[in-house]
């Protein structure tokens, strides 16, 4: 039995090699092509494509033109692990005091936007007779962190695969547009790194796209966006719990049967993002002086490549045909809410952040 397990693990590693090589090639290509594009006025002034953003776009282009053979698929499934590892290592760039300075206001803004967006989406869904599971998926996806939040809420509200696909499609469509639109907006309005990072962290809902857009502006903006992103995922279990209760109450009010008792503690425990604890542990190590300057520099390089490889993998698994699942009504509803949220976020950062 042990030999069989070892053989299976070895086979999985072997099967992942072609996809891993493809991800590395896309990431390396983005790393070298991005600086070359900066020589041209269009990309230098208006459409600044840093390697993080370019890796996603190149991956999407390959996936939706020549396509990806099945032999590459096993090696493309590590995008989440790579991005979460990058976030953990990102802790080496912070001290506890710096984290509190940025994270304090961040948690306040994030809480207001997250819970506000979720409540408004459920209210709009009820007024427009959107089925409860779909409304909860949209509310979760457009308020917290896109794909992860949609998957997290789905079991609690008994959502169908179609409901999940609908919500995820809306989130990804808006995020792809934000990758191209947010950096020029930041340049035109002369947003500081802190302002722009907060703008991304609140205005974009998909974690990978938040980080790509942030680091696509500057390293400092990316680090601030990362803090806002971590703040968002910390609230994930609590938003999921709130939406599960709201969905159950709505169905009870409509006289539907089959409601189940909600285990509040289980939802919080199961959905809590454990990688955040890893990030805080690295911040603590840096604060106590356990990390030298060369080690912090090495951590930065490692973090950048984790993100770059993760974003390339995300692009290579994004099918634009799947984004059509939302349809015209989903496109309109999702973009209306997400656009309004981004606009309000921009007003807030211009008014209250330096």
C-alpha cells in the first residue's frame, strides 16, 4: 500500500511537470517583455503593463487562442498555493508597527465596504426576485474575494454549480477590466501609493487581481493592496456567516421548506484563512529582528516570483467562454454594483487617505 501511495505521488509530480514548465515560461516571458514595453509611449504613459499584469494577460491570450492541451492541466492547479505563499512571505516587508499603521484604517474601510456591499446585494436580489442561492453567491463574490468567497458560501445556501459559475464570471470580468483601467486612473489622479493600494484593495474583489493591479502600480502600492486583501479574507468567514443567516431568514420568510440549522462556529472555523496566520508569523519574526537585510531582500525576490508564477497560472486557466455564463443581466448587475463600489472607494481614498 505504501509503495502504491509513493508511486501515485511520484506520478502526480511527473504529470505536473509539463504544466509547471509552461507556467515558468509565461512568467519569465512577462518578466522580460514588460520592461521592453515601457519604451513605448502607449505603455509608458497610458497602459502601463507591469510583469504581474502581463503574466495574467499572456496566460489568458494563450488559453483562449491556441488553447492548452490536457497534458499541461495538472501543472496549472497550484495558482492558489503560489499566491498564498507569496502573501505569507510578504510579511517580511512589514513590522508590527507598520502593519498596525496601515492595517488599522484598512480594517475599518474594509468592514464598511464588505458588509455594506453584501447587505445591499441581498436587498437588491430580494427586490428583483433573484433566487436566494444566486443572490448570496453574488453578494459574497462581489463583497469579499471573488472566487473563494463564492465557493465558501455555496454549500451554506445550497447553491447550484450554475449559480457559482454566474457569480465567478461577473467577478472575473470586472477584475480583468480593472487590471487595465485602475493603473491609468491612479496616474491621472496622481494617487499616492497608499491611496492607490487602498483603492485596489477595496475596489477589486479577486485576490490575485488585487495584488496584480497593486504591484502593477508600484511595489509600495502592491504591499498596501496586499494588506487590504488580507483584511478582506480575514472577514470572509464572518461575511459568509452573515449571508447564510440572511439567506435562511429570507427563505423562511418566503415559506420555503428544507432549511437547515446553521452551525455558526463551524462556518467561522472552516472558512478562516489559515495562511493569514503564516503572514502574521513572518511579520513577528521581522519585528523581533530575526530577519537580516539580505534575508528580507531574498524574501522579496521569492515573493515576486511566487506572485508572477501564480498569476501566469491563473491566466492559463481562465477561459473567456466561461465568463459568458453570467449573461447580459449578470454582466449589468455585477458591473453596476462593482463599479459603484469602486467609485465610492476612490472617493473615500481621495478624501481620507494621504
